[in-house]
C-alpha cells in the first residue's frame, strides 16, 4: 500500500496539489496481480479525480520475471470558471462563472522484464483518447479537450560491491505528442536496507533530493524536495512530496514470500521503486 502527497511549485497561485493512494497484491502463488489506485489533483480551476483497477500476469523464468498489466481508469474533471481571471468581463464565450463537472473512462497498459538486479519496461497511459466536454448545454461556453496518450520507457540497474550499500540507477523517458520530450535519471543509495538517499535529475525541469527511512521492515517513509531549474524557478519556491509505503514483504521473510526466494542471485532483499 502506498500513500502520496505532492505540493508542486509552492508559492505559485493555482499550483498543482496531488493526493494518491495505491494498493496491490499477488494472487494464485504469484502468477497474477491485482490492485487499485485513486488520486485527486487540484490544478488552478480544475479539480480532477481518478479511480483505477489493475490486473497483471507474471511469467516466471529461472532468474527473472516478465509482467504484463492493464488498467481501467474512471476519471472525473471539475472546472470552476470563478477561478479564472479574464480580460474582457463582457465576453459571454469566456465568461464561465458557473462550475461544471464531466467524467469518462480510459485505459492504460504496461510491460516490464526484471529481477532483483535490473528492470526494463514500457507503458502507455490514456491510450483510448477519451474526450471531456464542458458546458454542453451552452453553445457559447462549450469547451472540449481530449486525453492524449503518454508513452513511457524505463530501465534500471542495481549495483553493490557490498550488499549493505546498494546503488539503484534508473532512467525514465516520457513522450507526449506536442509536448517537449522528458528524460529523467535517478540515483539512490540504499544503506543496510533501512536508510535511503537519492538524487533525481529531470532535464530542463528540476533536480530533486530524496531521503527515506524503513521502520521495522514493513513501513517506509520518504520525502523529496525539487529545485526547479526551468524558467518557472523565478515564480515559485520548489516542490515537496511525501510518500508512505506499507508492505508485508518489505523485509526479510522466512516464509519466502514477495521478492525473497524468487530469483537465483538474491543479492538484495528489496528495493522500493
């Protein structure tokens, strides 16, 4: 189970705030996975809510696994025109004082090949391209936008000369049509399976510092602070994110559940992505 809170671009009027909760588990001796995900976004005049159900199939190899998953998403969008500052108060086409709420469904999927030392994966969000129409009953105010697919590719490798100090390297690339290409590199140091410290580079966007601590092998609390490097840095005071993770399989498990015992070269008991 994972709980996230992100306060982005503090000090910037209408800046995004995100709340998220995710839970997942393995079924049928690890062959199948099932989970749920809910989140709420507040971005200027928009308040977004999404609830998702996810299913996955895990194909086991001698020292690795291939996982394929699909996710169905319910999305609700609320727009409040009173939060918008307009130049011409008399223009009926943009003078949207009343709030409106719409909803729709979409689909995401992903595939990842991995073991306890590396991973490589790809996925896509909003592949159905669902549309949202606000103010349907008023032709002068009618507004429509369509979800655009987000394509993601990720790869990572964990290196350790000493198993008490594990370096986790991850790269992530995101492509969204008509939006600048996004590339991210993350380096984390896991110390004695209890303390984590990391540095994240999001090119042309931000540098993030991360720290986390594991409590009694089942609870991890982490914090991240973003130093914005884009031109937006002049107008805000950075971003804060807090994450809490609970897992029954996080630490050493004598019953060989979770990651333990699944791979031949079991050098690292766990690494939280």
